[in-house]
C-alpha cells in the first residue's frame, strides 16, 4: 500500500471517528426550532442524544414543545455540511408522529 493511500485512509478514519460525537449546539437547536415553529424560542433544555437523534424540549410563548432532530455520525458524513436537518416538534403532552 502506498504511503499516500495509507495517509488518506487514516485521515478518513479520524474524520469519521470524530463525527460520532457530533450533536447540535443549543444555539443551533434554538434557531432551527424557531424556523420550524415560526415563533421565538426562549429556552432549549433537557437535551439528550442517542447515536442518530437528538431529543430536547423547547419553550416558547405558545408553550413547551417536545422536539427531535436527526444528528450524529450519519448526518455529519452524509450531509458534509450541506444538509441541515430540521426538527420535528409536538406540543408537550400531546402525541405526535415521531
């Protein structure tokens, strides 16, 4: 195996390994939720994540919403910074289609 190929493979592995811990910041969650709900979000809390989805609660003037948004290594690798997933939200206490 040539040195260039070895360096390329090692670089790709390091890049993908770093993506496994990628989750959106609270500011990103807030901005994308404001876009989806079309209202100002005052607080994002209870942020938790598994390997593919970030779950959180957003507080607005209309009430509290339970939201989820795709995240993690697959979104980071597949999107390469181009794809920006949007959250799905339902009013707290109501059932939705997640």
